């Protein structure tokens, strides 16, 4: 028996990175998984590989959300879970951040999460789950990622409000707060077919050895296991909470 047997779960930003690992793990645990992304070729290939369904979805577009949910309902007759994983990151000091760049990040990270809740919750089965991907930077600050941090702080606010409003239907809403994870967001070498991805991962481990108590960058598979916990019955009495998964980074800095 899988932990998600009989459940239908939508994962956004599922073509690669954390979303890909969440989709793979959820499928292994028995869920019917719907991968949603704008990376159609990668998303379709992954869906074929794991026996899932792919839908094109720009998470900042309300009409595309309605279309995607309609596809899921027509295919499976129900929706039991949503993982709002899609996100983007841009580096700039606040005073050097163009407004259009700030709004681009907000549109994907914050508006995408809002539209996911707004569109999916009304048709979700009672007792369903929503997992929003916030960030380590959603509970603290970090220089040079102001638009990202602002959007992820907002995701925590949306999570808490949704948890309160949907509790009467038994729908639980929680948030992941990953630190540095070895995906294309932290490791752009993954986007270059000719790059030494493993070498860059080792270099990142060396970098984070100085910053993170556990001495390495995180793996997307580790985040996926936390997403599974928050989506299955193991977390049946948990809602409205942020879950930091950062190797101890938020705990502080060691001077010895």
C-alpha cells in the first residue's frame, strides 16, 4: 500500500528540480499525478516516464488554471492534493530591481500560489491537502533576493489564511521552506548539457559546508519526502504551518 493510494495530486513546476522529484515520489506512493509546467517537452517526457499526465500551465494565468483543473476533473473525476511548487529567482539589490522584474517574480511565486488555491480548493475533495513552496528566505532575510524573499513571505501569509478558511472542510494547508537545494535554481549548470553538473554539485557542497551546519547543499529528493509527509495522513493534525528544510542554516552561524 502506498501512502497516496487513490489520491489525485497536481504538482506545478513539475518538469524538473523539486517538482520532478515530488511527482516521482508521489507516483511511487500510489497517487495519480498531474504534472503542470510551461516546459512542455520536459514535462511530457517525465509524465510518460512515470505514468502520469502532463498539462501546460503558466501559474500566473487564471484562465490556464481553470483549463488545467478542468482537464484533471475530466480525467480523474476528483482532485485531492495540490503542490504549488513553481517558482523563479532573480538576483538584484532592492534599489537596482526594475519594477517589471519584481512583478515577474511576484506573478509566478505569489500570484501563482494564490491562483492555485483559489482555483483548486473549490473543487478539491474534503480532506484534501495543499502544500505551498515558500523558502528559507520566507522566514528570514537575504541580500540580493528582495523580490524573491518578499514573494515567499507572502506565500506564508497565504498558507495561514487558507488553512483557516479551509479547515472546516478538512483541507490542510502547509508550506515548505527549503534552503539551498541542488536544482537548476541554485545550480545553473543543470541547464547546460555540456556542463559538469556533478562537479558543480560538489563545488556547492564545499560552499555550503561553511554556511550550513549539516555541511552541504540539500537534495530535491529530501524536499520531496517532506512534501509527501505533508500530503499524506502522516501529517493529519498539521495545518497552517511552515516547515523549514535547510540543513540547519536558519539555526544560526557557528564561530568555531
